[in-house]
C-alpha cells in the first residue's frame, strides 16, 4: 500500500537484463519503428472478435475482452480467457534497515549479480511461484523474470523519475516522463509474456498535492502550469462578471487575475468549483501524456492504469476514460469484503474493467518476527486467518464481472527491522524471511486457483451475496455490480 521501492539487486538485474539478456533485434528498435508498427497494428487492436463484444489490445499479445453477457477477462496471446491471480515483489532479496538483522534472501540465489546467477534464480523461482498456484507476476518483480514464460505486469513509476517539484504541464515534467518510459518500454514491445504497464503507484490526488493553488500560486505569470489553471478558469467562467460574482472579487479585466500572485481567497464555493474541474482536467492530461508516450515506444501492450491507493476521486477515474485499457486499485480489507461504492465508481467513471493490483492479509504470529508497526490495513488473527482471507477475498473478486485479476502483495515477508526504503515491516509473505513457505497460505492459493475461471464465467448471473460490505443505492449500479444485464458504457 505504501510506495514500493526496488532494492539494489533489482536495479543491478535491470541493467544486466537490459544490456546483455535481450536479443539483438530488440535493441535495434527505434521510436520511429515502434510508432510505425503501432499504426500498422491498430485496426486489429480495437476490433471485436468472435463471441466478444469488446476487445482491447494488440492481437498476439495480452488483451482485455468483454463477453456478450458483460463479463470482462484478460485474453491471452493464445486467445484464452483468464482471471489472473498473481503475486508481487518476486525478487532475489529484500533488505532490512538493520544490516545485522534478518533480511530476505532467496535460497535459489547465490548472491551474485551475474547474468548466469540471476537467470538461474529466475528459472527456479518461477517454478516455485507456479507450483504455489499463481498464474502471473504482479508489480515490483525483478525484470529478469521477463525472460521467463509467466505473464507479468510492470509498474513504470513515471512520476518517480521526474525531478522533485516539476509540475505536470512543464516541459521538464514531460521530457523526463518520456525518458522514463523510453528507457523502460522501448525494449519490451516484442515480449509476449508482458501483460501491460501500470503508469504509477499510489499517486497523491489530493488538493494539497495537485490542487489549482499548487499549480498557480506564486508561479511566474508565463509558467505553463499557471497558464493551464487560467485556461480552466476561463472555461468555467466565460465572462469576468461571472467570475467576480462567484469569487467575490472586483477584477476590472482578466489581466489583473493573470498578474495576481495567488488565486483569490475567501470565496470557497468558487474555488471548490474550480478544484472539481481542475482535478478532472489534470487527470485527463496525466493519462493522455503517459498513454501517448507508452504507445510511442511500445504499441503492443496494455495500459493498466495508475494503481490507486484504496480509493480515488471519481474525477480521476473519469479522466482515464478512452486512454487506459483498465483501472487498478490497491485494496486492503481485514474482513475480505469489497466496497461497492469504490468499485462501482472506478469502473463506471472510466468505462473500464478493474484489476486489484495489491491485496493481502498479515498477522502477528508470522515466523519472520514482523511487528507490523506501520499499522498496515488487513491485520488478521493468525496464519489460518490469512489463508482463509485469501480463499474468501479472491473468490469474491472473481465473482465480480468487471474485475479481471488480483495480485497478492507480496512474495516474501518484510524484514522485521523494516524494509530498507521506508521501514515497512509486515507479515505479507507467501514465504518468510528465511524463504520457508507458509503452508496454510500456499494450500489456500493452490485450492482457490482452479476455481477462479469458473467463478468468473458465472459472474454475470451471480447475485453476489456475501461479496459487498455496503449496499448500493442506485438500482442500475446494483445490477452492474451483481452481474445483471446492465452494461458499462465503454468508449
């Protein structure tokens, strides 16, 4: 749920993989070549086929499809429908803050950063992940695993590549975002095991982070971010008279506002109207910029949205409509029940299916010694409850017709001293820090996986009892959530 950070070995592996492991023809790809391929493949990328009402993606790669009865699926390169249950953070090591204390190091890794060592680790670890019952790999996994044959998503973490303080509408933000995407995506376009990209993880969509005052106040008059706020203002209030009325100001012409160091204060209703429109405008621009850049360098893979943290304002998921292929949500709940209002809002505002990009349960009796001091959500009583949580929640997710996959966070327990990046210290793992599996949880995954596709196939007629925590007030929304005949309006 908190921002995940790659370890040193992750970075080393990425470099080794990028420089030595790719086939020569991958390295020969240029942005112009990729753009040309995208143009050539585009007619088939959005066409409906066979029994599907909607198909999104490039034929021969992972796609997303919706059946005639309203059930969304991942569609494999072999045209097989899948509800994908995966696991995140499959890496050789996860270091703790206490260098002398326990940290996770895989039994399958000899500690060397050489290609041979990492490939050997990857092969053995993929076999273990598959034997547990997972169908795919989620975010934060070591990039050497792209060389394997297991479906895998990737988080580009675009915003983390941008210099601190750079704002979305500046040339600096967009050029650095392009550099981040080019470096990570250009070599991936031929990879048929890559499912698609998350643009970012748990961005802050709150007022204090991206509100109109942040993009206007005290910036130079010619700053493109300030100019963007002014454009939205002029769109909402076509005349200065209307603006002065709602903001309780007395500007004589627009140039006075343009020169004003800050947005006026004291008129809360006017500002709230601007903030509402600005959030949609901002998110729309974010998804347009990132999607366009990803398609520039990789035309073949899905864009799976920005991994939201538990909830997101409706203006944001609405802003993704027509750009991303799916929405993604990091969602933790100790009772394993789903929040109907959150799920409904995201999928209806975007017109897209939903991926649960993180979920899990943790307990205080884990063998790694984690004390869960960060007060992570989804604390349960013991390891038996973790296993039952996996069974119940994963099955519930499969019973929702517009949820297409769910990734458990994460493969290993976090070190008891807290992971090196931020101190997070929770018993999240399929294995403990000594790389020993939690057998009850492993058995839960193995028992649940064979049920998921059948549960999902029947989700359009499933009454969804015991799935939702809260009732849905709108009859149309209730029909969609329960899998009735109502369809999402997909553009």
